[in-house]
C-alpha cells in the first residue's frame, strides 16, 4: 500500500460512523458553540474542567498521525477558532488546547478533535 492509499484509509474510512460524525450530521444533539464550513465546536459531554469544548473538523481525519501536508490550513483554522471561541466566552485567565493521538495518548473517539479546557488552574504535567 503506498502512502496515499494508507493515508486515505486512516482518514475518512474510519470516521464515517463515530459519535462526532453523527453530531456533524445532526443526528445526535450537541450544545454547539460555533459552526462554520470547516469545523464544529461543542461542549464535551464528559467535561474535565468547568469549560471543556471540542473543536472538530467536519472532514473525517482519524487523528494527528493521519494528517497530511494539505491539512495544514485546516489545523490552523481549528486553533484560530479555538482562540476566537475562548475570547467570545470571555475566558481571560488562560486555557489549554490539547490534541490526543491514539489510545495511549488518551484519544477515545477516532475523529481528530482539539480540546479547549478552561475555568480552573490546569496543572502540569497533565497526567
């Protein structure tokens, strides 16, 4: 299998039936904070901080390891949207952005997502 073929297999095929793809499709409700043509931001149903949002691309990408060079602007968009959402929510004391990658990295849904955590002091190391 060449790189393009394996990249495709890690990208869209594995994320067609996740809870996030169902939220994007509107078949599962979510408390949506932001919605544009490239991403969706909503409250995590299992928050780890007073503010815990998920920023997800609408295009299916399994995780950071499956990113390709053409995804650079999408990932940048996710980070810029996270900053805009934090600003719009009045988060002024700081926040943490986290991409988990793979099971050992703490990823529980096979769809790329960026966590925005805020509302309490966040210690280091995270765990």
